[in-house]
């Protein structure tokens, strides 16, 4: 898993660097084309589809080799030469079919667990999901496309520089960072699903391994591919309200009651304070989503026995992530419990 995270980080840094050099100045004068938000958007737009194609082609090639191996094993078993068994041969052929059609099999699994909210669009994708190479945008089919990058303001001439800087981060960086996080998590889940199927096939030949452990990994991979859906379900269950992240990995608008802190005071200091607090709530959404994804990865690692920690620690990460992403409502609950309703009134509206 550390190696996988290293690969994703390498792709992220390389893509951000190349996207920054490839960007041109924004005609509107907002400077969005030379910002981190625009670089993250270029990362998602330019890199996601090629990586998906690479994963799909790699899984397809691996599936073809498994299919050949399975047919050879079946022929050997039919000739009773003792070099193979029907059970192992059938397992190889089934795993080969799943690998060759990895997007479709993943799409069916996600739809089975999450219904229409799952990434059922993958069921229309196969080894040749893109007849023209990478011109088709499956990311758009899965997420509805990337969100618009928020513009930035010149904080040197602003009356409230701290509010201005936090607003630039909240509107330009955070929405793109959240979507990039869930997009890369989807690819990580797809890689885990493919490698698990391959390892499952090899374990049948050696007669080792527990099928339930491999099934657990596949379910964890499906959760990772639907991390945004799982995040919303967990938020609704734990907090009793909608998530600031939609099923498609988009953030709700910063002016949403889920994130915006509003005060009835007309004092300029309190108004600036409320704006700064609202921006802080938006920024915390990314860290909450990161902690939640980290918790899901930890669940997978603990189930495989490859990671230090416990299920309790993984559960703590996921709950902490939900509370961070819903910092406004979390504050409402905490202040309402400790100091009463009057102490939390502005956080609960």
C-alpha cells in the first residue's frame, strides 16, 4: 500500500507541475489559470482517463495470460497427467474473465452494493472502452465533469487580508482538491480490485489463502471506488444531515447552510469573523475527506494483517473525518451539549 501511495503521489506531483507549465493566463484577469485550483483541475482532466486506460489495458493483458493458463490447466486435467485440476483451471478462467472486463465487473459490483448511486457507468466500459484511444471522457460519465475553478482576489489591497486569503483557498483550491482526492481514490480502488483478482487466481494453484480475505479486499476496493458515496452515506448516518460532498465527489456551494456561518450582528469585526469562520469550514472539508479515505485504507490494511493499527483506529479516522468535513454541525452538537442551545445558535442555522 505504501508503494501504491508513492505511485499516486508521483503522478500527482508530475501532473501538477506539467499542468502549471501548460496553463495559459486567464483572459478574465482572475488569475485562475495559474493557481493551484486550475492545476488540480488539469490533473483530473488530463491524467485520470489515461491512467484508467493503462489500468484497464494492464488488467486485460493479465486476464488474457490467466485465460491461456487456465485453458492449459484444463487440457492437462482432461488428459489426467496430474499437472492440473479442473477446479484451479475454472478459477483461472473466471478470474481471467473478471480481469479482461475489469471496468464492467467493477461497475456491476458497485451497483450491487450501492444501487444507482454506484459507478454503474463503468458497465458500459470494457477493454476497448475508448475506440479512439483516450478522447472519450469516462470521468465525465462518472462524475458529471469537473467543477468550475473559483477565481482569486488580490489580497494586498483588501481591507481584510486574512479573510481574502482564506476565501481564495476555500473557493479556488478546496473544491478541486476534494474532487482530485476522490478521483485518485477511485483509481486506487480499481488497481486494488485488479491485483486482488490476480492474487486470488494464483492462490488457487498453490491451494493457499482464504477466499473470504480476498472477497474482503474486493469489497474494500469497491468502497474506495465509491468513496464519495460512502462518505455521504456515513455522514447521513452519523450526523443526520446531508454531506458537503455529493455522490459524484463535488463539493456543495460555499454559501450552503452546511458550511456558511452567518451572524446577525452588523459589526464589521463580527462580519469579518463570520466570513473567516465560513472559509475555515470549507477548508476543513478536504482534511475531513482525507481522514475518511485514510480510515477506509486502514480498514483494508488491518483486514489483510499488513498494517499496524486496529479496526478501532480505522473507525476513529472515519468518524473524525466526518466530523471535520461537517465542522459547523459538529460545533453545533458540541456547544449545544456543553453550553446549551443558546451557545450554539449561530452554528446550528
